[in-house]
């Protein structure tokens, strides 16, 4: 018999074997039958019961919206029956069965209770007013409360304040509507320790057979991690979409940047072919010059693309060598000076302090400086100035500043100009100053990162902008090209033995024949290796060498034996010097200088 209208699930319905009798308002049987109580229509139900059970039956009859009545009754023939009485439009429905079936009911109820206790979904039960009457262990553990702390509390204790009033209004409208009686959605709740969590909640209203609200059951599932993954996935999708858009934009830019010089090359070459000897010599020379310039532009652009890909993929290895920034900068200024002069721009180099050596990739430094200087020339008006200033002070980073008197950069774009393809992103959004496909400055940033340096840009108070590049004072030595050797040799007795193998190891060699040359070389080159000849050195020169060996610069001294230099050198070499001895000396020094600094 289907008892779903009484709130009984299919499991109970299929196994309880309930029988039904229809009773009129006077409890007279008007329909139904069953093997336990063989009665006929028109028989008063009272006649089937003993006197005590008749009184119990009267108490079971529901009134108005009362819950179904029920209990155990005894029939006159000694049959014990379990009874449930519910109101009907024409009287009552009486359901009955043998009490022996209750054992199975309790087993099933235990099953449902065990599920409630062990479920990994947090379950909370409230009364009709919304006050908590029970919660399972997972719910308590998830929110960090004990059952005593929650009993009698309203679920608003879990509110984070992040949910809109409209969301709660919608929820109550749905669970209060008898036609709906449930709501599902996501909320931001708060644990006892004030930690916010995102939860998926389903709230169901529970009503009795008469439709009277008995309370609510809420099921809670933590979806914080899932929401975070969804957020990351959305961000990844957006990034992929952006990259796809940039790919399209970049292809357009690349196509333009390659097609323009190609068109120039083809058109001029075709003109040379068609006109032949009729083409004036000077114009022919100009056309050939333009062809070369267009080819160089293509080569530069393609090279920048390849370099940036290598650097971003971590495949580019610095060709580290011992360089001086003032020398690199002077070369870059000299390279760009003709173009600046042609535009009527004053390009000058200023230096503050003595330039010491830097372990760096010479060509990459040139590329970084040239990118910035050429941009400055492009956007500085005729009659303007570009000043390259190199500053070095002991104990401080080496600094290069490239300042121009151009239009400056819009403030909103300053944080992004080192981003790859920024110009492709803004699509001409930088009105006063642009940077081609946005590769040049991105390459500058990558080069500085590879050198453990920094680069930033700022607009000047009176116009123009200044790019600042900072290099750490010391970088670890990785090859012989990072080292320098000073050979103190007044009579040129050992220089010939040492120069060739040291240069073969990549070491830069400098010979000092007197104390003045030694001081100049030591001040500018700061050599890691110092060799002294096997001879009586002048007192001043001997004292200067002794001062170098005792300095904190970890200078390694190698010399042929001599009494007056006893205790002043770390290594001893005998002439004729064997190449392998010098190679081992360089390797040992590299191991020392390449190790982390002592704290």
C-alpha cells in the first residue's frame, strides 16, 4: 500500500504491509478490508476492540491539523494491532498491521541514523522557528563548534555578512512555499575561528501528513577548494584567450614589420633591375643603402623575437665576461651619436665615480642600452637632449640613468611598458609615445633579470622620462672570463710564461712594471689574481703587493719563491710555468668566488 502521502518513504511502503479501513465520522467502516480484521461495511470499528482499547482509539482520532494518531490496540479476538489514524474528507483512514513488523522499522530507522552520524556531508536539523536541534559530527567539525554550543542557536551564527539580503529572502520564500519546500545554492559562511568558507547548501522543509511544518534539514558541502580551482581555471582561460588575441595582434604586427622592409627591398631591387644603367649612380647607391637598411631592420626584429623566446623559456645562457660599464656605455653613445646628431639632438655621457669591473654579458648590455637610447632618440624632438649618466660608488649598486626631453609616457601606462607585446595590447592606446611591437623594453627587462639587476622608468617633473638600470656590485664568477690577473714584473721576466695560458683560460692579463701602474690596474680592474716576479721588488711595489694579499677582496697571489715575499703569497709556481698549474689555479679560484658569500 502506498503511504507516501503520510511522509513514509518507499522502503517503509514496500515492507510494512499496512492494511487500510475507511471510517465515517462515527468510526463506522465504509470501505477497505484485510486478513487481520475481516469486517464488513457498516460495522462500527468499536465492536472489534476490547473496552480499554476503545478508549485508546478515541484518543488516537486526530482533530483539525493534528498529526496522525497511532498506537497499539487489542482486538476482541486477542489480535494485537498497530494503528495509525489520519483525517480524510469523509471521515478517517485507519491503517493497521501486526506489531511484529516494528523490528524491521527500527532497523531501517537505525540505518538512517547511522547515515546521519557518519555522513561526510554536514547535516543540521532545526525546529519550525529555525533553532538548531541537532547536527551531525561532520557539520560540527567543519564549523568548529560543539553540539552544546549550537543547540538552540539560530543558523545565523554561521553568517559571514558577505551574503546579500536578497539571497536570504529568496531562500526563505522557497523553503516556506509548500509547493517548493527546498532551496539549493552557494553561500559564504564563517567558521567559529572567523575563517570564511564557501559552501553548497540544500535546505528542505519537513512537514507532517497534515502539512504542518515540523522543521528544516540543511545539508552543507565545503566547496572552497573547488571554487578556488574554478577561479584559477577561469583565470587560465582568460589568459589563454588573451594570449590567443595577442597572437592574432602579434601576427598582424609581425606581418607589418616584416612586410614593410620586404616591400622596400623588392621595390628598390625591381627598380634597379628595370632601369639598369639608366639609373644615376648616386640614386643607385641610395637605393642599395636602403635595401641594406631594410634587411638589417628585419634581422634585428627577428633576432629580438628569438632572443625573447629563449630568455622567457630559460634557455638563454649569459656569455659572462669581465666588462666596464663606462666602456660599454661609451660604445653605445658612439653608435647612436650619428642618428642623434642628424635629428639635432644632443647625446652625452656623464660619469660619477671610478668604474670598476662587472661580470656581465657584454653584447646583452649593449642591446639593453641601445634599445633605450634608440627609443629616446625616436621620441625626443629636434633640439632636445639625451643624457646617459653612469654612477658608481663603493658599496653601492652601479647605476645607469638614460634621461630624455621627449613627451614622457602616460602615467597609466608606466607600470606596463616592460610587459611583452604591451603595444599590441593597447592597440595604439599610448598616444604620445609607443614602443613598436612592445619587444624592445621587454627584452631590456629580461636582460636585467638575467644580470640580477633592476630597471624602472619615471617621468621627469619638467617633461621627458628617465630609465634607470641598477646592477649589483658583485656577481659570482662562473668562468675565466670573469677574472683578471695583474702580473707585477718590472723586468718582464715572467709575463711571457703567464700571459698565453691565462688568456687561454679566458683571464684578462695586465702587466705592472712599477707601483704607479700597479695602483692604476688594481683600482680599475680589481684583479683576483696577482703574480709577483722572482726578483727584488722596489720597496713601494713590495709593500703595495703585500697590501693586496691581505685585503678582504679574496685576492689570490702566486709567485716564484723569494725570501722577501715569504708569507705574502698563497701559491708558489716555479719557472718554467706549466699550463696545467695555471688552469688548476684558475679552477680553484672560480670555486672559491662562485661559492655563496659568508654570512
